């Protein structure tokens, strides 16, 4: 493409503000480490709601599950995987 005195070549992918746009006009979001951390925090909150509080017989009180306890119960967390999938082209088909 040529505009005035400038000539532009064709590119397969263009990354702008963390979003990748390919030549078929399909958008891909790039997750940063911060995004993944926030999604993992959200996922643990959801599992805490689903699994509920735990009663400790020794202390005779209720408590929320720790991260370690959550991952011991939920061997393979899938909430963030499902969210990422839903935000991609695969989720929109």
C-alpha cells in the first residue's frame, strides 16, 4: 500500500495495546503475568464459594480454605482455562 511518498508492506499480525490483530481481522488478547495472577485470585474465590467454609473440630470454629487446601481438593483448576477459552475465537464459534 502506498500513501503519498510512504510505502507500507503487508504484515501477518499487528500487536497494539496488548491486542494482536491478524490479517483475517481476528483478535487475540495477550495475557500478562498480572492478568494471570488476577485470574488465579478470581478462580480461588470462586472455589471458596463453591466448596464453602470448613469446620475445624480441634479449634471448634469455621474457617475458609487456604490456597494449598483448595489445590489439594481441586487437582486441575479449570475456571481460568474456561475463561481464556471463552475470550478467544474458539469460544465464539
